[in-house]
C-alpha cells in the first residue's frame, strides 16, 4: 500500500516532462521519493505499488507519450528503486 506522502513524492517526480531522462534535477526528485519510502521502512518497499502509481501518474501527466515508452521507463526506474531500497535495508540490518 502506497502512503499519501509517497504518492505525492512520486507525483512530484513524474509530472515533470524530463522525469525519465536521468537529468540531475529529475534524479534528485527520484531520490527524494526514495527517502520518503525509506522513512516508511526500506524493508517494506512496495515495488508493485510504485509501478502502479507511477504508471497511472505518468499516463495522466504525459498522455501524448506512447504508453509502451512510459511503461518501460517506469519499470526501469522501479528496478533502480528496488535495488536502492534493497541496499538500504541491507545496510540497516548490518547496523543492528
């Protein structure tokens, strides 16, 4: 389940036209949304929820873009998010 705060962070990231380009400002917004996810518990990162919300918002904000491109872009970022959150969860376990 995606929290309202996490949903808002995803929306802030994906509504910008360049969200999928890897521009430093886009990466910063992406990392900010991961910080929100971390504050909610890195071990419980909901990658499917992330994909669902990011896909819905990408389609809403960028209706003129091809749906396949949006889907592929969301899935690539979901893999990145999952890897980062997995590392954070691992790191947190090592500090116990």
